[in-house]
C-alpha cells in the first residue's frame, strides 16, 4: 500500500511539473508571436564571418597583421578610443623592439605630476604606462561625440558576440538608411517612422541600427602601410584592426592553446596508464560469487 501511494505521489508531481513546463513554453511562444516587430528586430544583421589566422584551436598570431592593426588603431581609432588595459611594453609581443616601444610610448601624452609644483600635467609616455584616454573625463568625451562616450577597446572583442567579426562588420557596415534592404524589404517601406537621429549614422550591425560614431575608415590608403604589405583597402584595414583588438582582449590565447593540447595529451595518457595499472593489480583477484539463497 505504501509503495502504491508513493508511486501515485510521484506521478502527481511529475504531471504537475510537466503541466507547468507546458504552460511556460506556451506563454513564451505566444509572447514571441505577439511581440510587435521593430526595425531593430527585423533589420539587425549578425556579423559576417571573419577568417583570422588566430581562429580555431590551432590558431597562431600573424604578427605582421597585428602590427598593421596597431597602426590603424594608433592613426585612426586612438583619436576617440582608449586601450586602458594595454601597456606600451605589451607591444613587444607583436615583434617591436625595446627602442621601438619606447618611441611609440613617447608619441602619446599621459597624465603625470609636475615634480616641482605637484600639479597634474601631461608628459610623454613611458613603456610602463598604459594607453591613455584621449579625453580627460566622460563629460568631455560626450561633448566631443554627440553626447556619446566612445567605449574602451581593450576587451571589445570579448564583450561582443563574435567579437572579431563584429568589429570588422561594424567598421565596414555603414549603409544608407533610405536604400537599405534585407531580403527585398526596405527599412523605410516597412517602418516609415524609423529614422537616424541628428549626428547619428545607420549601421545594421549595431544593436539599435543607429550609431553615434561616424565611419572611421572611409578611403583606400587612409593608413599608409609599409612596402610589401597588403593594399590598405577599407576591408583590409578593418580586418587588421579587428585582429589587433582580438590580441588586446586575449593576448595569451595562442600560448594557452599551445600549452593546452600537450596537457590534454598527458592527461589522456595518464588515464590510460592508470586503467591498465588497475587491471594489472586486480587481475589475480576474482570477485566472489554470491551465495545461493
């Protein structure tokens, strides 16, 4: 009798849980169907795939590309965006010499203290300094950028889904709102009231389609690459700076994977060895047969 009551109680609770789950699924489905379509939900695009040498479990850094990406950041992006988690001395990992790192650091003005007066000032950077913000504070940043604060780029490719591809797609994704269409549907035809605010720019790869940042890379040769390097097209410069920001967000990525595979191999070998040792140690011991009732 007790067993029967337990079975019935278990069935009751199982049915109750399934009923609750079913109601939740139906409610979510109905909410999704009833949710009003918006321009953002209909025309926001996912980042296009970006093939970088660092992609995948066996990826490696393309140092020449990272140096080109740093050049794009320094000559274009650094005017608005900081890299507050990257020190100048970290650039040695990209193949720069100590003298080159020192020269790069000296080309930036960083906050300092006057040794004679104790007052705050700006001084040339040192290799131990971190990349400074181009603005003294958020208020100044908003005043210079249509009330928008340019984000720090140190961890941008980790903070966004498909970060490397997102950066590349965003930089090359500026479009004309009046002519943009997806699958034959035009934004202005589907949502006549949707518009880009004054000072904003239409970009379908940005979450709300409107971004305060104007297109930073607009013309071929905007950054002059060294002889022997690929042609500095907008797509190439965008790819290079995306690769560089991938490195700033995860500089140990390649080293971690290079160390990880031998560790996994050792653990697999140790597991097999332990299993074989167990079989060898217990081989002579036979399990006892259970006594007949």
